[in-house]
């Protein structure tokens, strides 16, 4: 192998390693961002349910509001309402 072909081989190898590293880094950062958004969304849903129940809405109305405005299924909204009810109950 002469110097030119070795240089080309090194360039290609470094490009492959560099691209793999960039892709892995991008996937890692995207994963962190996704998890942060998920945690923030759940926190906001919990606060919304707590505010609605604390404001006098029934559990059924709160569930309906979460379904409508947060685009949740009933099965997804119920745990937030139940958690908010426990928080309100523990304050009394």
C-alpha cells in the first residue's frame, strides 16, 4: 500500500468513526431532551389536575377537561386526577 492509498484509507476510516460518534451523540442528546419533555409534561398535567380539583371541579369534570385539552385518553387522565385527589386529601 502506498502513501496516497493509505492516506485515503485513513480519511475514510476517520470519517466513519466521526459520523458514528456524531450519530451516537445526537441520539443521546435527543433521548435526554425527550425524557425532559416527558417529565415536564407530566408535571404540568399533575398541576392542571390539582388546580381544577382545588378550584371545585369534580373528578369527572377534571378527567373530561384533561381529555379534551391535553388530548389524553380516559385511562391516561384518571391517574393524574387520582394523584391530585390524594394530594388534596392529604392537605385537609
